């Protein structure tokens, strides 16, 4: 018979098996549990559909810890996510989702592609916040799509997309005040969803790579636009965002194995 300690150890130890997918900033590995994956946050940073790529020291660790913090806040607010726990400074254990090939974007303030597409001045408040869908396809530059495209081409189930939109707005209700309390404006963000046991669940990541965050007083950019626009101090800004939220990066990784 197994001892209690053996059972606990077996549930905590996770075997990393083959690399299934390598994205622009993360790699996904299978594990010895069929419904669990390991996300490895690399130090790579990319923009413009992979045309600009750089390695930034500490980036994998900062984004992994940041993502874990945000996913936990969302779980506490009743939003189901794939996040299970941090495994090492650059790795997290997640549920295996059947991902929809779609990006859901909410915008509270005009910035980025909406300004270029619609001729809008950056910084205008969007009241109510607006919602956009994009197809995940680097070769096509992630084109904007609508629900009818998704239905006609069978990219996802229409009800699941409606649920994803509802959850994307629910995330805004949790994170907008969270960032504002730390003197930051959540300008916009991109989320990706998948199915786990029939339920639409938040997947991928929430980090300064996939959202825009401005200082509430100076409107200084604290997110990936620092990399896109060559503003410098990219990871320093990500860490500053985390510290403002109360994240202690050194303490968070201190107890983890240094894999
Ligand atoms: P935009 O459409 O203005 O380029 O992006 C809107 C928001 O979604 C921004 O916060 C941006 O960082 C995020 N976003 C859109 N597409 C991607 C993507 O392919 N990767 C990442 N990391 N973020 C994205």
C-alpha cells in the first residue's frame, strides 16, 4: 500500500514529456497526465507577427509569475482558467484545453490597430468598451473576423464564442479595478479560450505581452508597446507593473525548483 507521502509526491511530481508546440514566446509540453500540459515561458519577445524578435533576460520568469498571479485572481472571481500552479520559474502546469483558433479583444481606450483601421485618435475612452474577434493565423497577420465568419467556416461553435465574449467582458470587470487600484489603466487586452470537459475556459496567458497598461497619471506605456515602439526598459516595466500589484517575483520563485 502507498503511504500518504508517496501519494502526495506522485500528484506533485509531473513528468515533462515531448514538446507539442512552440509559439513565439511559449512552448507547450505534454505530461504523464493526459489532461495536463506544461507551459514554458521563454525569454523570447516578438512583435509584428514574428518579424521583430529579441531575447530579454528574466522575461520568461516575469511573465510566468505574472500570469499565475492574474489567473488566480480570475479564478477567485469565478472565471474558470486553465491555470493549475507554478512548477518552476519559467513553467506552469495547466489543464489541456481544446483551443479555439480565435483571439478575443476588449478595448477600454483606443490604441493600436483600432486607431490605424478606423482613424481614431489614441487615448480616446471607449464607452461602452468595444469587442473584436481575430483569427489566429500568423501567415494572414491575424485578420479581424466576426461571428458569421466563425460559423460559416466552422472555426468554432457559435455558442462557445458567445460564452468566450461574455467571459472576456467578465475579465474586464475583475481586472480594470485591480489595475486602477494600482494606478494603471487597462487599455485593452487579448484573450484566448478553449474547451475543457465541455466548458469554455480561459487559456493561453494574461501578461503585459498581450494587453496595454498605462500609468493613470502620466499615461506612460508599461506593456509590450515598449518593445514594439523601441521605448526601452521592457522587462523593467513588466516587473514594475507586477510590483504595483503586490507581486514579489523573487519570493514567488524562491520556493520553486530552478528547472
Ligand atoms: P491590437 O489589435 O491593437 O494590435 O491589439 C489589441 C490588444 O491585443 C493589445 O493589448 C495586444 O497586445 C493584444 N494582442 C493582439 N494580438 C496579439 C497577439 O497576436 N499576441 C499578443 N501577445 N497580443 C496580442
